[in-house]
C-alpha cells in the first residue's frame, strides 16, 4: 500500500507501518522533516518511509514542480493529522489531496472538533466571553479553531469524495488552559470514487 502522511509524525508511521509498504511525509517545517527522517532511520523503519519538505498549496514553481513527480500521486491512503486547522483554504487543500488519491483511495483527516471558542478564522486569536479578544498559544499559525461533522462532510462532498465517515475521539486531549484544558479530536474519512 502506498500512503502519504501530510503531517510528518513518526508515531503515525509506526502505527500504520505493519499495513503499508511505503510512506511519504510532507511538512512545511525543515526541522520536522529532518527529525522525521532521522527518527525513521534510528527506529529502523523501512527505507521506503521518508519525508519531504514542501507545501501542496504553494504557487511557487519549485514546490509545484517537486510535487508533480509521479511518486506524489496514486496513494491508497492519505492521512492529514492535526494540520488542517493551520490551512486557510481548507477546501482547496481537500481538493489537492483528493486528486493525489488512487481510485478507491481513502483520505483521512484527524483534527480538533470545533472548540466553541468563537474563532475569528484569521489566525490571530479568538473571541473570549463577552466579545473580548484573547490570544491563544501559537494562534498566529491557526486558521480555524476546529471543525464539526457537517463542515467536514461539506468539504468532502464539494471535492467529490464519497463514503464519508466521521468519528469523535474516545478520550479528550489535554491542551493549554487558554484552550479550555481539554479538547476533543475527530477522525473523518472519505473515499475517491471508482470510475465505471
């Protein structure tokens, strides 16, 4: 099985490595890529598991050319883990990932459920109680304060992806007090239609 991990997290690779033959991670951060590749080698994961720095939404010709290589297409599964909330144009991202799936391939998104913080969507903070602006840790990198099932379903449907599923995480995750102390993750999946 050929898989793409958009958020290059070694733990994800370890979890799915018994079921795949190749994994390619993509991340914006050169440090994340370096750490992933180093840890992958140290943990003796398959040499077919590596990461590349880049941005699927970048208009630059160098990035665009890089991701036109055939190895970045026809994935059986694409997993985007804890990264969609950093993407401003979520619809375009879902569409870009969809076009890289093989027919019948599955797109899995793991991210935060809507945090109920009244997010502004501008990545600069969120509205606290009584309309007062508050800053969250790392909020300058956040474009969305979570997603709900209807939002994920709409993103998938607009991209033409079928067989949509959505599940909330079993346990809440600990987060900074400014984010409520606990937050819930979700897993959303959908499949690229097979042409008749």
